[in-house]
C-alpha cells in the first residue's frame, strides 16, 4: 500500500488522466445516467438522481466591431480608479456648489413683491428723568433709544413727535431692547437686550447717534426686566428663557458674574418678564407669563428650540451664579402655568419658594409685563399686555384677588402695554404701548376708561402696526390664504 502511494505521488499526472478516461467511458456507456446523449436527438431529462442539472445552453452572439466591451483593467490600478472617481465627484460637487451659489446670489438680489414691516418705533419700555425733564423710550422694532421732552404731546394732525435725540446704529449694542433704567444721579441710560444681544449696555445721558456704550455687561440669554436697588447698588434682571432672576453689582461690566441667582421649580418662575422692587418692604415682584420647564445640569442636549447650541449653556462651573437655560431642560418637563405675580425677599436666591403668589381669574392677569411699585402708597402697577389694561394691586395682595383699580377702555388708548413707570415728582403714570406707536401719560390715580393727559406718538394717527417682534418661522394657510408668523 505504501509502495502504491509513493508511485501515485511520482506519477500524479498519469493517475489523473487515467481517472478521467475511466469516468468518460462510464458515462458514454450508460447514456449519461438517464439524461440521454446531448449530442443525439433523443429527449433530454433535466434531472440526475432527482436533482436539477444543466442540459443545454445558447452561445452569445458574436461581438461586432461597434459593440462596446469593458476594458480589462489590472487590479494594480484600483487605487488610481478610486482617485479618479473622487476627482469626478469633487468636480461635480464644485459645479453644484457654484450653481447653488449663483442661485443664492440671484435669490438674494430679488426685490420683494411686497413687505410686511413697520417703519415706525414700537415702544417696549419707558423711563422718566425728572431732573432733566426728559422721557426715554425703547424702540424694540428698530433697535433704538429715543429721548423726548417730558411735556411733548403729539397733535392729532401731526405725523409724529420728533425726539430730542436718538441712539441708534450697529455700534450702540442695542438689539431687541426691552428693559430700561435711568440713573437718578448721572442720567446714564441702562438698556436691557432680550435676544440677539446678550449684553446690557449703558450709554451716557449725552449719547446720540451711533454711539458705542460707555459700559456693557454680559448677561444670560433672554434678559427682559430690570430693577435697581440704589441703596444696595445692585441690578436685578429677569431671565426669560431660564426662568430665573439674577443679581449683579450695579457697576458690573464685561464678564463679571452675578452675585446671586434665583432659579428652580420651587420658585414658580415661569417665563418671567417684568420685575419691580419694593424698597420699603425689601420685596421683589416678578410677572410670569406661565410657560416653564424643569432644568438640571446636563439634563438636555445643550441646544435651544432651534437646535442651536445655547450661549452660556448653564453647565456647572461655567460662571458663578450663572443660571441654567433651555439647553438644560429635562425632556418632557415643559408645562404652562396660569399667569402670575410671584413675590420674594429681595435677597432671595437658589430654589426658594415665593412668599406670596397673585394669580387667578379675579386678578385679570394676562401676560403681566412691565411693573413698578409706589412704596409709600403700597401699590403695585402692572402693564397687563394681552389685557390692554393697567392693573393696580396692593403690595400685600395674595392669591386670587381683584385689583384695587383698573385702567382700561378705548379712551385710554392702551394697546399691548409693555412698559410702565411712575414719575413721582409730577405724580404721573407713563405707559409704553407696543400695539399702536404710542406712549401715554395719566394721572397717578387714573382708573376706568380715562383719556391720557398727553400722548407721544411715533407714527401717523390710526396707522395699524403688525406688532412683529422677533419673528422666527413663517407658514402659509392655503385654505384661508393667511400668513402665520409666530413672534
């Protein structure tokens, strides 16, 4: 047996040929195992031992000179082919990008068929400088600060009242400016920006035109209302998107952090806007629109509702007393609370519950915006934005209580009142109306459907305003043929 194996190793070619000859003779003699001779005309069977087998085939037609064939490419050239494909794709992408750029340039150069835009000032905040007999108004529509004579009164047939001076331009740092305070000593103008500018800017009383601020302070995103404690030299700001109140030193600038922050579920802060300080009782009042969510460090994706990384993401340790923001909201925790005014000690910080809450149907609260306090009279004045009214509460009010008086009606000219202030030297109440280009002045105790004492108007009488304020998306209702623009 071993000798046979050694012979097969030495003569392997002969062994293979012999095996093929034997197999071929067997197949020919057996008629291909029942399939028949494929070279004969006998019927063919497609099975062998019960299994399918190939029994015939048709050759492809001969290739002519005009027929195309794939050129044989050696494997060694595969990298070259890949590089060539990448070059082709890159060239196509560049051509497409160039075409896109051309299209974008063409679209950017198109003139609109029509435009929805308010060319006049929309007043969002008001402050009086009784020392210099001036009134200052924030224009959130055109990003300007307007200074008028305190006794200005626009005649019915006039287009508008001309301001004494205007602060406006890209160097001013103004953008969606909605909060306002005038330093009683220096006359400096403190402007709070709500959205595109995360800074509070301070201009000197002489500033005009495109003047840069003399000082600016980095604030959390979404600042809105301002109250100043002159005795403690502190500034308190509401932070709308963070549901928080932060306190800075009055002279803080640049990147100085807050000295304390009020934030958390127990505070009941929910889209806070207006804020007022009661210096007599050391209290702060905060007006809440009602939308809120729970926030925890690292809870969210770090992005806001547009999917953009939030400036000042609220991560732990970024800045002392820096509030968490929308990027740290716990998914699914969003909720809407009734409009409310929450009351705290002026030094409250952390997740501190309010001392009192003014809320309920009797209060008539509907988006409480600007607020101010007359400490000596014990009265809280509220610009009730969506209610087109001024509500006056006792500073000791609590729960679902009615205001002690209400200023409301067509004669008042109130329309989306957003800002409010008191001139205690002249016993006057000032209101900035966002909905009709006016700032209106009343007696301090005015109530009911009372006409204003004076009106400062920034546009023609009766010209409607689209009240667009920071619009983002846009939609078209084909059924009603209406354009929908959330603000």
